[in-house]
C-alpha cells in the first residue's frame, strides 16, 4: 500500500463527503471537549442541537464551573450518562483552580482532568493545539480494512487505488 496515496485519497474523500458539523468550525479546546464528551455513546445527529444549546448557555470553562448543577443536567437531559457531564463540571472547576481558567495545552495535562481518557485527550490535543496525537476508534480502524476488502463497493468509500 502506498501510504501517501492513501492519505491523499482519504483527504479528497473527506473534502467531498465529510459532514458539516458545528464542532468542526472551531479550535477552541472547550468547545471541542464539549463535543467529544457529548459524542460518547450518542449519535452525531442527536448531538448537534444539544451542542449548540449547551455552548449558548455555558459558553466557556468559567460558566460551566460556576453553573448550578440543575442547569447543567437540564442542558444534558436526553443525552444520558449524566456522569459524563458531572465529570465535565468537576474538570471545569479543576481547570479554574489549577490552570487559572485556561484549558491546559498538553496531552499530559489534559488527560489528568476528571473524566478525560486517552481518546478525548488525544482529540483535544490534536484538534485544538495541533499536536500529533493519533485518535483511533472503531471507525478509524475500519477505513483501511473496508477499502482494501471492498474497493469500489460503496461510491462514498475512499478509493482503493493506492498506486
């Protein structure tokens, strides 16, 4: 497999087929964090409106840290797994106390926040801060397998002609 050709094909596919999602228009680590936590165990189409509403009500770390828990839970209502948002609020308070309200900028600092694991820390590090941290999940792992086993089967698939 020609990796450069594969990368080029993947980028071209994404430019044509990638969905326009609100969290793809920001480098704000807080907004990226909110999207990553909401997207855990929840479908993308469900998250879109919750994400916009949540950020409108709690636009930054300080507002989340200081928000009444009832408001936070009300904004989260329908997404389930309330423990996720409880951890987010605890992490927001941690950021206020330990980082003077500034989202930490390194993977090592981000992963120490309450409720943030390796995947979420990698996503925030790479998207918000441009760090080279791979973000691997089941969807990512399916890309090369699908395109080598079923080339051309789905017209939305990344081209399997790797040169």
